């Protein structure tokens, strides 16, 4: 299969190349943001009560939907099994850059 390097061929492939380049740039920016959050020190860890509402186990790690005692909902990834409807203690973790995430207490 011959690859055409004519001006018409470049014009025809330009939208796909621009779309691919844009998606690649977005992925790099998101990866840099995650790396920055992982490298930022933890400022505080607060205990929070929650109830497990649902579980999505078809992906790894398992994702749990929890309802906090303040009636907010959060998603938490964990490999350990937890019972739906059970009340659990989780941790609200705040990093120095202001990023907040939740995790199951060990």
C-alpha cells in the first residue's frame, strides 16, 4: 500500500491528525496533574462515616459508591470486599495543593 504525500492527501488526513494530537495533549496534561497530586504531601486525614450504596466489580480495582453521613456521595476504589448497606469508616485526605480524596480506613 503506497502512502500519498501529496497536498490533497495531507488535507484529507489533517482533521484526524489534529484530533489525535489534541487527544494526546489532553492525556499528557491529565497525567501530569495526577503525578503532581501523587507527589504532593498529605496535609490532613479526617475520619468520616459513610454507608456503602453500590459496588461496580466488573473493573479492577472495584469501585464503591458511598453515601457520607452529610448526604454527599463519593466513589472509592478498593480491592477488599465490603458489604452493600454496611456503615464504614473512611478517611478524607487533603493534600497540600488542596486536592481531596477519600479512602477506606485500614
